């Protein structure tokens, strides 16, 4: 067995290669483990993302439902406010009409009262005028009677 200088080096090379292959195997095993862990993490992350997407979708639907409810409530509130404004306007118009009717009736009553007072004043003036005439007649008659009484004593004496 003669040793070949290249064969000794070949054995060394094979031994070195075997060592390196062993090291590469360990490295590849570690890489495979890391890949498995990354795959697990990726799967878990995918699940978490799916759950979050589902929650976001549900929240989006909830937000849309709330917006729809707010719109319908806003519409209902606008309808009620509009109805109230209409009722207030109707009541204002009705009140205005009633006030006008009461005002006309009151003015008619005042005019009628004024007419009655005027008629009563005219009647009272006439009566007073008649009384004043009678007063003057009575004063004239009294003056004549007084004159006769005073002069009657002169005629008798």
C-alpha cells in the first residue's frame, strides 16, 4: 500500500467534505426548523388577520347600520319638526282669524254702544230742552203771579 500523495489528500478532502456535509445538514435542519416555525407563525398570523378582517367587516356593517339608523332618525326628526312648524303656522293663522273676528265683533259692539249713547244723548238733550222750556214757562208764570200779588195789594188799598 503505497500512499499516493493525492490519495492522502483525497481522504482528507473526503473527511473535510463529510464534516462540511454534516455541518450543512445541521444547518439545513435548523433552516427547516426555522421555516416550520415561520410557517406556523404565518398560519397563525393569517388566522389573526382573518379574524381581524372579519371584525372589521362586522364593524363596517355595524357602522353602515348605524348610519342608516341615524339617517332614518334624522328623517323622522325632520318630519316631526316640519309637522310642528306646520301646526304652529296653522295655529297662528287660526289665531289671527279668530282675533280678527273678535276685533270686528268688538268694534261692532263699540259702534252699537256709541250709537245707543248718541241716541240716548239726543233723547236726553230733547228732554232737557223741554224741561228748560218748562222752567222758563214756570218762571214766567211765577213772575206774573208775583207781579199780580205785589200789584194786587196796591189795587186793594
